[in-house]
């Protein structure tokens, strides 16, 4: 997983797995591309920091 996963809005704690999991709505093709293509970042990444989002809008 990417270091960016820690700050992603889709990163959530799963009590059954006892670990953080990605809850982005992706199909098998998206998951395969994400795990095998090291050149690009995650297309589903959304920053969970509200202040940074607001600063970007200004």
C-alpha cells in the first residue's frame, strides 16, 4: 500500500480484519492496475484533511 493511504478518506479500520482497509468502490481491473502499476498513484485517493482541501479552493 501507498504511504498516501494513511491520509486517504477511503482508509478505514476493519474490526474483522483488525487492520486498515481501502473502502474505495473499485472492480477487479482497478485493483489489479493499482497493485501492479508502480508508476502511477492511486486514482481513488482523496485527502481526508479538510483544511488542505479548503486551502486548495482559495
